[in-house]
């Protein structure tokens, strides 16, 4: 009886561990999504800066075509715009890589979650079946004890009758 109860407890523990693993997998997926969102926001900000710098560059070129300082500012702005474009390309590539990695991780985590949920469901079914079996065994044990008590009582009566003869 104790072995069955221990088995039921172990199965419940295992089901809880699987549920905990599924929760952890969901949290990791959420964290990865947050990283992707943050990088996308940074890319958008850099694109806005590029547009502003290009606008500044256009204004500087239009206003100071003949002046040396304007050329230097334009060159500096152009250089800065090039640097920002390069950074945007780099971040865009990194974002693509992270999205690919995230997609793979999400698929893996979804599969792990599916397996964990399946295992948890199996453990719940086993636990329910074992609970029913324990109830049946306890009921049978109770019956056998009652029968044993009745037989014991009959035996004692028969012995008393034999002794009285």
C-alpha cells in the first residue's frame, strides 16, 4: 500500500517538474522576444537619426557650396551618416540572426512545452488510475478485514461450543 502511495507521490512530483519546465520555457521565449523588440527599437531610432543627418547634409550642401567649412561639415555629416548606415546594417543583420535563433528556440521550446504538457497529462492519468486502484485496494482490504473478523468470531463461538460440550 505504501509503495503505491509513494509511486503516486512520485508521479505527482514528476508532473509538477514538467509543468515547471514548461513555465520556464515560456519565460525564456518571452525574454527572447523582448530582446528582439529592443533591437528593433534601436534600429528604428538609428534610421531616424540617418534621415535627420541626411537632411542636415542636404541643407549644409545647399547653403555652403563654395565654402570650405561647409564642405568639412558635409563630409563629417556624410561620414557620420555612413557610419550610422553601417551600424544599421550591422544591427539589421544581428536582428535577422536573433530572429532566426529566436524562431528556432521558440520552435524548440514549443516542442518541449508540448512534450511536457503531454507527459504531465500522462502523469495525471496515471495518478488518477493509481488513486482509483488505491481506493479499490483499500475497499478490498476493508472487506477482507471484516470477513476475517466474522470468521474469527465464528471460530471463537465454535471453540466455546466445543469447550462447553
